[in-house]
C-alpha cells in the first residue's frame, strides 16, 4: 500500500473501554485498512471530517443495564456506514434499538445465539439457521 492510498479505506473504532481495542485496530491494520480509535463520545463534525467507510463499537466493562452506561451518540446510526458491535458495543446497539439484553448465570465468554426478531438491513441475508418460528438465528462468540 502506498502513501497515496493509505486512507482510501478508513475504519473508525469507537472505544467503550475494552482491553482488546488496540488488538482490534492492529488486526484491521494488518488487513491494509487505515483505522483510528476514538472515545465513544465522538463529535459529529469530527466524524464527518474523518468520513469512515465503517465503524466498530468495541467491548467494555460496563453493563447495558446500568443507568449511566455509555451509549453511542444517535447520529452515528444515521451516518450510513456499516457498524460492527463487539461484546458491549453490540449490546449497546441492541438496547438503543429497542432490543433486550438479558443477564445470564453463565460466563460472559463463549458461544451464544442471537435471534433476529424483526427484519433489518444490517442483518439481511446473514443467518446460520432459521428457527421454528421463521426467524434467523446467528451463532456468535462473546
């Protein structure tokens, strides 16, 4: 990759406090994609100037059930680029879009299944199986 096109593909990683955020950025960069890590409380004008082609919401130590848990600013969802939520980042998105994140007696690390209960553009055509009620189901790792 030359200096002229190093920014042709840009990804923004929003950090919700994960201990793996730097590792995520390293792996993205190893794929030849330029990325930056910003705090989740990003400024809209700064985002528009950076103009990423996609975003990753990192994990973090918080619980989406806590009243003061961090949330992504609403304008991020209207920016028109794909967003990948990892661990807390995915839970925060689910809560912000009206989904439910339930607690569990099991460890937070490991295999889980996510059922898509309403059609949406982000998950359209992505499924590991269709369950008896006709909904798509995805296998994920937490």
